């Protein structure tokens, strides 16, 4: 006998093929409005869902979790980062939390590399010049960016995405340096030609480019504080495709205004979708609207992982991508 279909509530529209499959496999309830659920809608959703499928636009905090009905057994996040979910509160109530690791690694690393290129070679600025009809002919000294080959890239967070970025960076002739809670295995370090820095402050002071690739946790909130930003060299470029909370955004705007660093590329913001006004309209700041995993393939794969997790649970087994607080 096949198991009873679980009541699965999706907070956002997901790719068509994912929704269709979810309707086949589960008692799936879609959010046809494709607007983030407001607090009241989320509170109502956790009264009827056995499995909630949230995204980064939902705040799944302890209040929401503690107010959920007894029927809520699983939070199957559509996304890798779970900083919008109070995993401790969920686990304390016996609610399983899963995510979608691995399937957005290459895409997010591509975007980080794109931002490195865009900022260092002034790609967005150049495209704007042409689009606005301001290209009046080549000159030897105009629109010069900075060479990548031979420069030092410091990766903060050498997990899957950090390593995928390191592979790309190596191919571009960058020297890879990294800071992480602990060094990666020697074999990987060797493959990437990467140098480990135990001390983040020291690494920041010596890099030409710094890329943030670590999760947002209580320990990494404002990891790049005003003091740390001040350690960057004036010619340095800062890239963030991880989480906005990692940087004190007001301090970064101040650093940009004071020309304390030469360029910034951000895909994520502290108060998304709001962006600190000091970062807007700056020729050396490239801002993207959280596009890290925004490829058709990655979004499909993320959906497939959510389905695999829920299906495994529905069949009475342990879901493959369980998030346990000790991992965070
Ligand atoms: C996703 C992300 O778009 O997976 C993540 O952690 O940051 C994004 O790339 C988002 O999380 C979807 O919920």
C-alpha cells in the first residue's frame, strides 16, 4: 500500500514542472499569487501544513514555529541557506528541517566570478556608456580597469561554493587564499593551490579581491564590520554572493564614499530588497538582485531536491538533506 500523501504547503510559486510533480506526489497546496506570504498567511499555513516549503522570503522564526499546529512535521526549504529559519526551535519541537545543498553551487560560483570580472573590468559601466550613446571612440587611457591575472583573491568560507569559485579563479590566474573555520583537506588545498589564513584580519589586509562565501549565522553577522572593512587595501574589491548580513552595509556605503576600497560587487543585501542608498548610483559598485541560483536548471534541481526530501520522509525514511544545528 502506498503511504498517505502529506499535506505540503508551498509559500511561493516554484518552476511549473516542480509544482506539477508535487501535485502528483503529495497533497500539495500552491501559492498561486506568487507574492511572499504575510505573517498572518504564514501563521495559518503552519496550522494546516504537514510539510512547509518556504523560501528565503519567509521568516520562519521561533514564534512561528512554536505557534504551529502539531501536524507540522517538516520544513523543506527551497534553497541552501537556512538563516531565515530558526532551526534550533524547529528541532526542539521535533520538526525536521531540510535544504537543497549542492545543486546551486556552480551557478552561485559563476555569479561570484561574474561580479569579480564586472567590477575589475568595469563591464557594467562600459555597457552603460554604449547603451547611452556616449561611446565616442577608443582612447589609450580611458575606462581602464584592473588586471586579474596574478592578483590575490581571498575567499571567506571554503565550503562548496567557495571551492567552486576557487576553481574558476585559478583558471583566471588568480592566487587563491582563504579563511575558514578550519583548513580544507590537504588534497583539495593542493588542487586549488590555495593558502589558508587562520586570521581573517590578516588575510583581509593583504588581498586584492575578497569574496564572501560563508553562511549567515549568529557568529558571522557583520563579519565585515566597519573595523574589518578598514583593513581592506584601497585598491581592493569586495564581492558578496552569500548573505547581506555578513557586511555592515552602512559601514560599506561609508567606505565606498571615502574611497577606502576600489570596487564592490553585491548580489545580496542586509535588508533585502532594500539597499543602502549610499551604494546606489556608484560607478564602481555593481549590484544584482539576488541572482546567485537564478538559472532554470538550478531552480529545477532545487525543486527536485525538495521533492526528494519530502518523498523520502513520506515513505518513512530519513530525508537526505537534513539540517542539524551543529552543522550551522
Ligand atoms: C535562493 C540562496 O534563491 O539557496 C540559497 O541559499 O540564497 C538563493 O540562491 C534562495 O535561497 C531561494 O530560497
